[in-house]
């Protein structure tokens, strides 16, 4: 199955340029770690990105939690992404009618399209949200070409999540319908076997990002539920996302190296390397 292929093999065959880049970065850096850099100032964010940059494939941001977002945030993130060869994922979770999300994604206060290679959305509003974001990214005057992609938020890690059943199935439907812009899913497992009304293309290769990865905790007091890198990758994660497990560790760089090593070993075990 897809999950037994190496990142290298998937990079070679994937039709989507950003998916190819993701797999190439993972392979080049021997890292499938996405750090969720949930700090609240630009200085902390850029400092974390610079220190952890060598050990991660992707940095995930919540740009609206910064108290001082400005052009310096954008310039700093773009420069560090180039310096350390990582991609930027803004975890904005678009969830509105098509006309609104187009404006939230491209231009607006946060200018997300200018710096985020990867964005995500919920399909709660229906198919139109995926269609709208795809249309913006593929319009002839969109300046970032094919260097942008979308993950569909198909499941969530919080206790009692309602992103299950027919919601998750619809996520797979729309991923299949808008494959030119949809890279894959944020989910807790591989979804290629989930029932979908859209026929599966035997070559399809969705990228799975799994949040809620932590080596030393089972959860938090607000309903977050954790699993280990081994467990996430065993269930089909291609990229593991860790926040507090890394940035709140006594030594964030040591923690990033530990998640990198464990994530890579679990991947090697999965592909039989
Ligand atoms: P943590 O510190 O590793 O618990 O941070 C997890 C991050 O992933 C945080 O930024 C959440 O907003 C994000 N997240 C999540 O925890 N669970 C989900 O289902 C999704 C995102 Br989608």
C-alpha cells in the first residue's frame, strides 16, 4: 500500500509539485516532524524556527495568536524557510462560505497566501469551501503558482470530536474531487479506506498529517488527546505534528531531535527499511 512506499518513491511519482517538495524535504532532512510553534510573539516564533529549523520538515503556525504580527513576521518566516529548507503550514482552519474564505486566504490582514505553503480547511460548510480555495490558488493572477496546497481537516484529536463518520467521508470525497490543490488530510490515520462517494483512483497518494503527538503526555486538561510518533506513523501519518512536546520541553532543540529520530525510525519500520 501507499504507506509502505518511501518518501523518495512518492516524491518521484506524485503529480502535485508541493507534495513532491514535501517528500523531498522529508527525505533530504530525514525528518517527518512538523513543529507546532504555538508561541505568541514574532521574536519567539522566529527564534524557535531558526533553532529547530535543521530538524523539522514543516513549521505549523497559528498566526492569529501572535500579539505583534507584521511584515517582519512574514519576512522572517520566509527567510528561515529558505535557510533551513522547511515548509510553512498555517493551521487557520478555514470554515465559511466560499466568498469569505477566498478573502481570508488571499490578501486581508494576515496575507496567508504570501507565506503559507500549506493551509487547511474544514468541510463543514460543504464542497464550496474546497472549490473556492482551489479557484483562488489556481486563478491566473494568483502569484504563488503551484507552490501552495490545502489539507482537509478530516478528523480532530480533541475529546468528543464531531469530525467523524459522514463528515470524514465527505472530506475524502472532496479531496478526491479537488486533487489538483488538495494535498491530503489532517487526520489521525490513513483515510484511503474510508467509504467515499467518489471512486478511488488506484494511484492516489494523499499526504497524512497527524496532530496530537507527544512522547511524555497522554493529554491536557482541555480535552487534547495524544499518541506517540510510533503510534501515529503506524496508523498512516506521513508527518507528525508536535507542539508542547517540543517547544515547551526543557530543551526544545533536544526534544526536536528526539521526535525527529523517533519519527524517522517509525517511518523506516513502516517502509521496511
Ligand atoms: P500540542 O501542544 O502538541 O497539543 O499542539 C497541537 C497543535 O495542533 C495545536 O496547534 C492545535 O491547534 C493543533 N491541532 C490539534 O491539536 N488537533 C487537531 O485535531 C488539529 C489541530 Br486539526
